[in-house]
C-alpha cells in the first residue's frame, strides 16, 4: 500500500474515532455558551424578528418563532453530531 492509501484507509479513521466525540462536544458547548452562535445566523434572525415586531406589533409570536428557529439550528447540529459519533464510535 502506498503511504497516502495507508493514511486515508487506516490512520484517518483511527484519528477520527478518537477526535470526533471531543470536537463535537466542545463545539456544542461553544454553540450554547458563547457569542460564537452569532456565526450561525442568530444575529440575522434576531434582527428580522425586531423588524417584524416593529411592523406587526406581534412581538410574543415573533420572538417565540425566533426561539424555535434557534432550537432547530441547535437540534440539527446535535443530530448530525450523533450520526458522526455512531459512525466513528470506539468499540
């Protein structure tokens, strides 16, 4: 086997098995606890919610919907994280 094939077929899967759960856990913590979440579009969602509230005066419904969108973003991430963790699980 060539060195590149060894890296791709043997070493990379082993590295991913050990690193993916920790990386996903750390990213999940960062997403929940820091302003890093703004890169996911939270600032845009909040700004649109503020604009719609100013126009329609239905703030409770609009901010509830914004909260649901935040939850969906986080839930999709955690579901994908679960798929990766199952795929690269250490047996």
